[in-house]
């Protein structure tokens, strides 16, 4: 499934330097369980149980917990152990603020540094998004799910095109957490007109990048993420008031 491929891409990058170690194996398997919604917020994490499930000792699982706590996934409580973190609306808002700054930087860097193959990767993600919208329009239905995984591919392609590994690492962490928030059921409702507008914004960003207009690429990206942040905040206010 395409959704699995998108999440697989997140995991591939986050785990790339750890796969050869027992801690890396534990880390990746826990991340897989998180993305598969098998470890909801507030879930207690038991070293021995996970170690037995993964077929490894408890020590690398404990080390993976430390890594996950550093990345913001896990919270440790004195005398109680580790628990999956509960993301609040404020947490997600702050993540969007950081993402706005960092993705703006990535878009500017992509305008300066992108190689032909990087630009082609961005274009392929745009083509996939456009094809999705054309298919939705052909079904004559205004209600359409957000182009969520196409959106992930587009933003990931721009981050790759920045050719900045440290920036890529930081954004991967942020976007995986934002992804998880959406996967938990807080996806913003959308219609075809709204999704078409998002696609047009993506196209504008791409056009600025291929023309090497770094300032414009950064400004367009920052406005794009800021708008998503406003919509997400408004949706969560409505979501919380109805539940």
C-alpha cells in the first residue's frame, strides 16, 4: 500500500545508521509499532515484553527507549517506567512552528543546491498529486481525502534536494511526529477545491526552486506551512469541542 511505502520511507531514514546494531533493531521495530498504531499515547512500555517479542535482550530495548525519549516519542516517569508520549495541541502547534522555519530553509537550499535528479524527484511527486486530484475530480465527488502521502513525498523530496544531511535529520524527526498525530485520527477534512489549492502552492514552490529563486522558495514554503498550521489548529479546536 502507498501509505505503508510513505511511512517506510520515514523509517528508512530514521533507522539508517542503526540497523546493524541490536539497539537499531529494537528502535526500528518500536517505530514500526508506533506507525501501525499498536502503541497509542499513554501506553506503558515494558522492556522484557518487547525484548521477548523482538528476540533480543532487554539492554538494547532500554537503549532504544532512551533514543525515543530524546526524539520526543517516549516519556519516562520516576519509579513507573517509560510511556508513549501524549501529544497535546500545543505540542503539535510548536512542531509546526519549527517545521515552518526548517522547511523554509530547505526550500531555499534546494533552489541553490538541487541536482537534476532531485528536481525530477520533486516533479514526480507533483505528478502523483495531480493524478490523484484528476481521479477525484473524475468521480464527481467534492468530498476527497487529503493528498496526505503525496504531500509527504513532495516535502521529503525538497528536503532531500537541500543536500543538507543535518537539516534532513531534524525535519525527519518533526515530520514523523506530525505524521503520527494525523494517523491517530486527527486528519483535517478537505474537499477537492482545498486540495487543488494545496497542489497549486506546491507547484509555485517547485517553480521557484527550478528557477533558483531561493528567497521566493523560502517565503512560499513558510507561508504554505503556516497556513497548514492555522488549519490544523482550527480543526483541533473544533475536534476537541465535539468530543
